[in-house]
């Protein structure tokens, strides 16, 4: 049997870890125990920033890759982090999965990085958690917000003061008032317990981080026999539905918990504000497009492919439901 | 460390090593200035130095790696001397040779690894997302420089101590 | 080769090299690097193939060594070492200890007690044990030596005092533990308070007993002190107090983070020095040189320890030991004691954060299966990691103290000095294990 080293930057708890454990047990079951996974949690093998390189060089056979860390090597895959109008988790994951499997641009990019794309995560839609009451985009003006990537750029154009800070400092910074708000997601607000020090949640349901997937070492993947390659491919595809269901559950139960807790306040963005948010997001989308085009990629066409997939899956989802 | 320091005198750091020490001092105060400036400007209004966390990370590489050659020359590496205190001079020189050999193995592998890492960072042209989009290779380059000078000094020390052992001084 | 077998060979080699006075960084670094090459090049059931092991091994060495150095949170350590040097050159520490000596003249070991309390105060600020030892080692040890304190007492009390850093909140280790166990950070912080204070009181008692048995180790002030001297002594405290209040006030009012506090306190110390006309440009440069030399020596060890941790992680010794432990299905007390011993042993070699991410995925499920309160277990684990900072052969706090003090303080004397405090640490640990209420009372009564 083959034992594969899997590197993940996060803890072995929570919804992501459970989904990965599920994937490992499915792989073992479906391959008749020919594929086994050894997890290295919490960056105990390599940190999140270095996972792509670690997979390429064979330090890890597979691992969780966050595209934000490699804006150059995974420039096109960073399409998943753009704040496009797409906050449905299933639609988003399906779209980026199909794009990663089929688009030539991405296939070339992964080939160049020496890795094989297996499947995708999502952070879920972006929310804001704050120390004081925040109900609208007007309210975030001049607030000190920790945010990242294109979301940070957009918040900045909306008048917020974006602060960079290491994740380890965030809890204390929210507590002391150094930060007013943090960009976060329902399940992770719960996991990191930031509601203890910042009891106001603004539900923005804004885009999601989809440049966030599971990749494998090319050699390790190619060493599998045809049957086991199929097992890996099928399990990877099923992973999306499985992860979607458990993430949806944990987001909902986190939200329910916050709603029931009287000390925590959830407010919702108005329709006008949502429109304004999406309008402002276009700036950072265009900036990404510019970078891609300067590297000779037809960004317009690539983005079209992505939008088409999103629209198709939106329709498919309404059919299923 | 006490005893061997009394027996084996530190070597005189060369100009390059003294220069690198000075650069490291500048980088050290640079970190303090960047962070303090941003704390004050953030308190009054907005932080004025972009990508402060990323800049501090780059400076950390200089602060840590650049003095390594010099502290090797001055024999400032920390070791456990409980079991070897009773040895005579000759015994201590033999231990010093063991020390250099083990050090050379580590430093050779580390230098090899660092050179690979630097060329990889160069070939991918990766950068840290931010206002300045700092290229990743810069830090890896500085890291490699620090290690190469360290390795070079360690080799000199090994030759120096080996000769002195042969001379039986 | 079987990774467990490989790991035991590598650990044996490290111990032999350390005993032969090979520098700690070289011993750990060379053994870890060769261990990694063999691990990747000699898969179980195949022949040794160095060539195929080199690429991943070198990649991993570079990645993890570089990531360790290229770190924003760790910038706190050089900055706090620098604070110690600037405070010394600006006469802030000299004045502080001159005053303390007069004010605490009747207390045996008074300066050591003041230093341990200083560590506790420092812990409340930084959340990092090593940063705490780095600054206090530079500030307190030379001053105590000046007043004829024994090097063992002077260095041991600060090495031990530094370990309060992670138990007294805020604490980075508790934050990491919270993430891995989905526990409340607030509750963990609260749970650390009583054990932290208990340890502090224990350290003070240790010093008092030490100085009662050997009064010459922490001499009292014999001369008569006039009223004028006493008033001057109180006035002499102001620069240190100003520094302390700027830093504490700044953190708790949200002006800066604990990481930033290191840089801000350095800047404040420079300004105090200039305002009192005690700091010249040449001494600022000299302080900088001492700082970076010591930083480099300390980080080289920590970097090598990081590589060693990576190797141990790959060898999967941790799950192997714990799997074996749960397979024999012993009574809870045996499991708990085995886990305590396990943490003490790996605490001898590895760095604290490394230990947490390496072990928690395996120890927490075992504890959960027995229905253990994970807040209490968190306090126990952090206490064990703190103990690991002052146990031989790899005690990072000891190396830090050794690195920032004059050569007359040998590594052996720091270990010996810390040994006395280690005994007390075990007493406190036994109390925490026997009476979970010591940890849980505060978090449970908070709601
Ligand atoms: Na603390
Ligand atoms: Na230790």
C-alpha cells in the first residue's frame, strides 16, 4: 500500500479537518486499503505559504494550497479569490473545480508549478466581525479592519483603514481595540472565538475565497495505478459535495448560535449597500485582469469561462433544489 | 563555553564580517523605526509605511544571518561543557576539530539548500502580495549570503585549529 | 529504513555530540539534516537512494530554516534583547537595581525576588517566554552579579522567571492551543492566572529558602541607609516605571500589539536615555552590535531545533508512542502520567510551538476519550512546555540567558541555578495535576 504525506496548515479540528479525514477514509476504503494518508496538521511539516513548493518537490505528496500566498505562480488560480457576485458555496466550488480541471490556462499554470489539482475548498462568503455596532457600508468608514487580498483593496476604497496583522495577534487586537473589525467567515468566527471580544457581526455575504484547494505531487499521483487514479479523481469530486454539506451545516449552526446568544448582534447589509459593494469590487477584479494580461493571458476570455460556469451551476442548483 | 575560549583564542574578524555586522545593526534599528513609526502614525491617523510586517520579516533575515560569520570567528556559539571540563589542551583542540567538522556538515547542507531555494525563488519570480509586492528572492538571497560567509569562516577556523593541533601548541 | 529506528539513531547521535561539546546548533542541525536525507532517500522496504532523498530533504531544510528566520512575530526577541542593552547603556537598569537594593535591603535575595517579579510583569506584556528571558537576562543578571549575587542564583532565577511568560496571560501558546482544541481563549487565559501566580509565589519562596541556607549567595545590604538615600532610591525608579507604564498602557488601551510593544519600548528607552543625557550615539551602536551578535547565536540554535522538530514530525514518533500507549488501554492515571513524562522528554529537545502543533492532534483525542476538561489539560501542557524551557540538554531559556550574560556565567551554572526552581516547578505541576480546581476555578466563576 502507498502512504501519502498530506500537509495542512490548520488544526485537526473543525469542518475542514473533518472533511479531509473523510476524504482519507474514503480513499482507503475505495482503494481496498492501497492508499493511506498521514496528515501533518498545523504546519508541522511546512507552513501554508510553503505548501505549494513542498508538494512540487515531494516533501509532501499532497496538501492544502492557499493561492493568496503565491500570487505569481498561481496567478490565474487566484481568480477564485476575486470578489465576484458569487457567494453560493456549492456553485463557487463546482465552478472553480471545473475550471481547474478543464481550462487550458489553469492546466498550464499547474503543469508549470509541477503539481496536480485534485479538488477545492471554500472559505464561504466573507463577513465582518466588529467590536462596535456596524450596520452599513457607511459605518465602516475610518474603522481599522484586518482584511486580505482583493477584499482589503475594496474595503480601502470604501473608506476603511486596512491593517495588516499576523493571525496570532488578531484576537488580542480585537480585545484591546487596536482593530475595530476583522474579515472572517461564519464557521471560522466560531472556531477562533473572536465573538468573545467582538460581538457585532455584519453579514455581507460577499464573494468567497476559492483559490484554496488540494493539490498532489505529480510523481506521486502518476505512480498510482489506473484504478487508484480513478479512485483519487472520483473521491476528489465527491469531496466537494461532502465539504459543501458540512460547511453549510457548521455555518448555519454557528449563525444559529450567534442569533440565540443575546450578547452577539448580527446585522445585514441592505440591497443598495450590496450593489455598492459589488460595484466597488470591480476595481480589484480589473487590477487582477491587468496583471494576468501583462503575462500574456487572455484574461477576458478566462473570466468569461468562469462566469459561464457560475451561471450554469446556479441554474443546476435551482433544479436540484 | 568558558574553558575553550581561554585555550583557543578568537580569530580576528575580517573586514567583510565587520561590515556585515554593521549592516545587521542598521537592519535591527530599521525594524524598530518601522514599527514605531507605524504605531505612532496609526495612533494619530493612518500608518505611513506600507507593508510594515513584510519589511520587518525581510530585515529579520539580515539581523539574524549577517553576524553568523563573525560570531563563529569569535567562538560565540553556545555549547554544553559539563562533560568535557576536565580535558587537557590537546583534548580540547581535538574537540574543537570535531565541532568544526560537525558544523561544516550542517553548514554545507544548509548552504546547498539555501542556494537551491534562492534560485527557485528567482525562477518563479514569486512576490509577497501587498502594496510594494516585495519579491521573494530578495530575502532568500540575503539568507544565502549570510550562510555562505558563515560556511567560509567555519572552514577557515577548521584549518586554523587543525594546524595548531599539528604544531602541538 | 524504519523511521522510528532512524529517529532513535538520530536522537542518540545528538546526545553524543552535545556531550562532546559540539555547539548545540551544529549538533541538532547536522543530525536533523542527515536524518531528513536518509528519511526521504531510504523508504521502508527499499534500498538507500541518497540521490532521490536529496531534493525533498534540501527543499524542506531551506523552507523551514528560512521560514523560521523570516518571521514577524519573532522580531520581538531581538527587539527585547536590544531593549535590555539600551536600558543598560542608558543607566536605566543600573538606577533601577541601585534603588531596589536600598528599598529591598532587609529581604534576603531581594534583588532576585525583584527580578522574578519583573519577569512576571514582563510576561503580562509579551506573552513570550523566550523574549522575556532575553530582556530580563540582559537587564537583571549583570546587576545582581555586581552586588555579589552568586551567578547560579542570578541566572537561575531569571531563567525560571522567564518561564512565567506563557502561563500568565496574554500568551501565544494558549492562543495556539485554543485553535487546536476549539476552547475559549478567554477561559484559557483565565485558567492560566492562578497557576502562574502560584508558580511566581513558589519561585519567591525558592529564593528565600536558598538565601536562608546560603546567605552569601544573595547578600543583604549592611550599611545604614539615611532618609535622603531612601528618597533618592524611590526617585531613581522613575525611568523604569515610565517604560513599564508606556508599554502596558499602550497594549491594554489598544495603541499597539504585544509584538509591536518590543519596538516601542526600545524607542522609549532610547528617548529616556537621550533626555537624561546618558545615551550617546556610540553606545546606541554598541548596544546594537551586542544585540545582533546575541540574536544570531540564539536564533541559530532555535533554527536548528526547528529542523530537528521537522525531522521528528516526519518520523511520526509521536503518534507511534501515543498509539502504543492507548493500545495497552491503561487506567487514566497511568495515561496522564505517561503523557506528562512524554511532554517532559520532548520538551528537552524541541521548541514550544513545534511541540504544540506536533503533539496536540494526538494527545487531545486521548484526553477527550477520558472525558478530561480540555481547559485544564491546556494549563498542564503549557506548564510542561515552560518546564521544558529550562531542562537540559536543550533548554531554550537557558541558552538565551547564557547568550545575553557575561562569560563568567557558564551554561552549567545557569542549568544548576535553574535546577532549584525546577524542583518547585514539579511541586506546582503536581498540585495542578491533583487539584484541577486551581486552574478551573477562575474560568468557571467568570460566567
Ligand atoms: Na504572558
Ligand atoms: Na528543555
